[in-house]
């Protein structure tokens, strides 16, 4: 579930898998990675062109949080 600034929530198909794959690939948190997430999501999700910038921003935040959790979990081992 992706939550926008206005509290609108959108179900996104395949987001968890994409985040995991990018992490395994060693991708850093960046606007380029966020754009790659958008491209991969577009295979199974409609992303309106007018909202693409906002999606990139939110997806970059999601990926940042994902990387932080994975990093903390790997330190505990």
C-alpha cells in the first residue's frame, strides 16, 4: 500500500518483490532507483503520467525505509 500526502492509499502490485530485487542488486537509494521502481511497477500497475513525479518521491522513501530495515536486520545476525 502506498500512501500519498493527502492520505490517499493505492494498492501496488509487486512492490515488495521489486524492492527486494533492487536491494539484492545493490541499488542505492536515489532518484534513478526510484525511476527504476516506477518502470518495473508499470508492468502490472497503471501510473498516471501526471503523478509520476509524486510516485518517484514516495517510492524513493519506501525504498529508503526498506534498505534501513534490511540493514538493521543484517546487523543483528
